[in-house]
């Protein structure tokens, strides 16, 4: 058995290469772009397959990744910084109703995951990983919780499981969301309440693009703010871990990054400055997430997953059936069985199984064929990009506390 060790600089260069390869494959393979598979996932999975092939050729590669956690915290800090709680009052009852559906769905998602894991003789905590952690949470949340599973809950191969579940959910959410919304529109003969260009509303008020203001100074400010939140949240996490407060020992470090981002982002002078460099903050956060995922995936040991492949597939297929049934019978009806409700249903499948970009892709597929839905374009990204993460965190913490 030969061992190859890449130092921190070489590992960072490889992660950047993974992002570039993933972006090239995404732009050249229509199937990947059709289902909105993120480029870090494409390149990262390809690299993990290469390392698996080398492993079976008696060659092991070890990576030095000291920046991985910092990059993760920078991304989650951006989630907090992008939150504008003032928008809650503009959403009205529709926002509250959709948020209720999303929260209730997470509860059922985890009940199903935990129950099936127990029936399949797996650790019930794996049901959470094959539930809202990776499906409603996505790759970033799954990778973040994987460290808690490995280090504090002593469950091996958590990262491999998280990436497998999140990738399945991402693809499934894109494949089934659009057809479900289409079926609802056609079965109930629904039509938009207004006639206008649907693309006008595709940008959430939380995520305005200020590309025209992009410059080196703005990028430096964005990176410094994100890095400051990441470093401070890391120190806060370490201090709380050392304090011996049992109720907080299982709170992952990225939670403090989100909370710190919310607090800093709601300081009036900071909010004003962030609004002028929103484009740079989003780009810096996306690069941080991309590098984090690339580093996490290149360090996967896929060969450890083979024994869990069939049980995980059973759980994930059951989760897909739950998602379709819940959205069809509950979300659509709670939201009023209107055209907007059908578009919201398609979006709910997207981020309930995959991620917010998948949800927006589903919205675009429906509105591109049948007409605009400004309400859906406002509510889905607001709930999917921020509020669902907070609710998901609370639900996961509750389940872990109960199961442990």
C-alpha cells in the first residue's frame, strides 16, 4: 500500500481545480445543467471516484485541509448576513402558511427517516442524516453536521452518507418538482392571477445583485466581514464547548456563524454597507461554499458506503414518496389550491428534497410555461434560503436530544 500526502497548498490547488473541472462539465453536459447539479458536487464526486479507484489499486491519498471549516463558517455567516427580518411583514399570511407547511414537513421527514432506520437495523441518528439534515438542508448542511456525527456522536462515515443522500435529493427534487406542479396546474385548470413578465420577480429582495458596483475594495470588505464572522463564531463555539454546558455541546459551530451574521447584519450602518456590496458578499460566500464542498468531497471514502447502499436507497425513495404526497395533499391545499399554490408546491419539492436553486429551477419551469407567480418568487427563496435552515436546526436538535 502506497501513501501520498498533499500539503495544505497542494490540497487547496486541487480543490480549485475540482471547481474548474466541475464548472466545465456543467457547461458542457446538458443533463447536469438541466437538473442544476452544483459544479463543486460534480467535480468533487469525480475526484472521490478517482481516489476510490486509487484505493483499490493500493494507493491512498491524504489531504491537509486546514481551511475547510473556516470556509464552511464563512458561507453560513453569509446566510445570517443575508437575512432581513423586516421582510417578514411583507410576506403576509401566505408566507406564514408556507413556512408552517415547510416546518411540518421537516418533522414528518425526520420521523420517517428515524423510523425506517430503526426498522432496517441502522442507527436511528442515520435517519436524520437521510432526512432533513441532507434533504431539506442540502450538501452544505449535511457536510457541516457530518463533523458532529463523527466527532461527538461517534458515527463513522457520516460525510460519505451525507453527500450520497444530498446528491440523491438534489436530483430527485429537480426531476419530480416540475412535473408535480404541472399536474396540479392542468388537473385543476389553474391560471395566473396577473399577466406580466415572470422574470421581473426572479430576484429575491434578500439577494439583490449589485454587479455594477463590483470592485476589489468591495470584495475585500465582503471577505473580511465573512472571515471575521467565521473566526468569531469558531471562538464562541470553542468557549461554549469548554464551558461544560451540556445542552449546547451538540450545537454545531455553523449555528454560531448564522446567529453572528444575523446580529452583525442588523446593525444599521453595517446593513446599509452590505446592501451596497450584496453582489460581492454572495459571490464570496458561493466561492467559500464551493471550496468547502470540493474539499469535503475529495476527502470522501466511498468504499465505506457499500454496506449501507441498499438501506439508504430504501429510506431515500420513501422520503421522495413522502415529499410528493405531502406537497400534493397538504402544501397545495393549505396554500389555497390556486395557481400560486401549484407553483409553490413545485418549489417545495425542490428545496424539500434538494436545495433552493433546485426550487427556483422548478418555479421557472412552471412559470415559463403557464405564466408568472410573483408570490412564489418572493416566498420560496425567502423560506428556502434562510428560514427553513433555522427551523431545520431546531427540529434536528430536538430529535438528537431525544435519541441520545
